[in-house]
């Protein structure tokens, strides 16, 4: 039998959820016996492949690139897992949501910058960075999410439980493993 | 003179005293009814709607914290309908303000967070409100963060009923309701505040905290506040 395919991605978050995923320790062996990780910050693939079984998505949807990747992951994957508080609730990235985007960027890149003689005047970067969305939103506001795993970050044991259940074809019920923050 | 009454909670016949509320009787017999605005030792206001129960013969749900028991009353503390309403209430509390557990002093010791986890709230189905709210740091020892306030009014009642200072009140209506100290004066300038800190201990979330604590570090001594009332009643 072919191995299942897991894809992961990191939207607006701190990568802590991916660190927690790495923190499965020897638990990762059992996962990798049943599945390959085919996309994500941990592997080399440049494009989200077709036919992924489980998409594990960290971070809030905060920029146009986040939205694009989330939508691609959704159409090319059977099951989508929102991993961690940012993906589930918006969490820390959503703390900017009460501030208009332009004001926010100017506060950080203009008012917050130190002007030094002989260097370029500070300004809001536009080259090579994706435009911010009006608000950082939880993943389920952008795409359909099948499994929510809150936590900041989710405990490795919770991640292992969810992946194991999904790879066995069951719907994971976090029960007492459910934890925010 | 106390009148004894018999009530039935989840099928079990329980002897209670007339005048007790459903919530008091249930808790005294280890029956779980969730509540956020209720705190032992304070008057009950029925604000949070988490303790709604089914009473046979009554078509609508009733708040257990403000409904007194009567002879023959039969109560169901849970049902699929009640559970679904409780979940909704918790989710609506979470979308109303900015509850960011990851950066909260009370994470791990928060009653709202615990309720969400215990009721299987894996995510919130409603759009978040993301209001812009202030943080009052003017008091030398305590801080009030409106982002985390659920308007349970425990602090209002603790200050008015136990400390007797009545620094706190709720101003505004509906979604614009805000906790205020002394007619909108900053907390640090409230002359009637005795700085006793009982409001901080009574607060179920991280809305009120002592200064100087980091994430997850603020634990509260709610039982101590409740005990003051029972000791005074004994006098």
C-alpha cells in the first residue's frame, strides 16, 4: 500500500507549532512509517503537491500569500488540520486587527525606524513582501477546516494523537487534550 | 424557621432548604452546573447564562443561580440542547473581546479558558469582533485589561458587598458596556478604592491582575473572598 502524504505550512505564526511537531521525538517514527511529509518548511518541495491526505496548517491568514497558500492546500488535500492557536483563533497576529493596516505599517516601518544620515529614508517595504490583509483571521474563516488543534503551541502528544488518528482513518476527538494557550 | 423541600436534580431526590437556589443545591450535592458570573458569597445576578437548566413544566430554560427551589421541583442540569447553548455562550464570550490566551497572565488558571476546554470548544464558529480596548495601568499594584473582561460583574459585587467601597460599576449598554471605576475615573485616581485587591481575586479571567506577573503566572484566591461572607454570616 502507498504511504499517506502529509503537507505542512506556516502562515502568520512564529513556527512554534512546527517546533512542537519536531518535538514528537521518537513518535515521528511511527508517523513516518505510515506517511511521508511531502511539503512544508521541513522539506524541499517548492509547490504544494496534488493528492495530499493531511494538510497541517500553522498560523493565521494574514497576507495575500497566506490566503493563496491556504486555498491551494485546501483544494489539493483531503483533510485540513488547523494547528495551534493562531490558525484556530487568530491569536497574537490578530492583535493588530483593531488598527488600520496602513497605520500599522507606518507605525512599525516609519515611526518606529531610526533615520541614519547617508541611508535611505525609512518607508513601508513593498518589494518582495506580500500585501497584508485587512485583518489576520483564523484559518476557518478563509477555508474549510476539518480538525482544530488549539494550543500555543499544541503539545507534541496532542499533535501525535491527531496525526495517528487521521492516518488510521478516524476522526480525532481531542477530549481532555483540548487546550488553548 | 427553615422549610425543608424535596427537589429532584437529574433524577436524584435531594433535600434542600426553601430559599436556596437550584445552583446552590446542585453544588452542595456535587452536581456540576457551569457558571461564570456566580461566585459563592456574592449576590447572584444571572448575567452569564451558562447555568441555564431545564425545569420540568417550564417551557424555557431558567438560570440555576437565580431560581429558588420549590417543593417537587425537577431539574435537568444537562441535555443536548443545554450543552449546545452553553457552547454558544462560551463562543460568543470569546468573540466579543480579545481573549489571547498565549499572552495572558491568567492562562492555565482562567475560568473562561477552562469552560471552553471542558465544553469541547475546539474553535469559534462566529466572526470575531476585534474591538479596540484600553488597558488601565494607573493603579500602582493592579491592572485592568478590558480586552479580557467578560462583564460578569463579580468585581463590582465583591467591592460593593464585601469591601463596602463600591468602586466598580458597569457603564454603557449591550456591546458598548464597560467596567468603570468611580464614574470613569482611572483606577489609580479612584479615591474610594482601598487597594484591597479582592476584585482582582474574584475576577474569573485575566481582566484584573496584580502587576509584575508574566504569562500563566497569575493565580487567584477566589475561595478566600467567598469565605469572608460565610464568616460574617456566622457572627
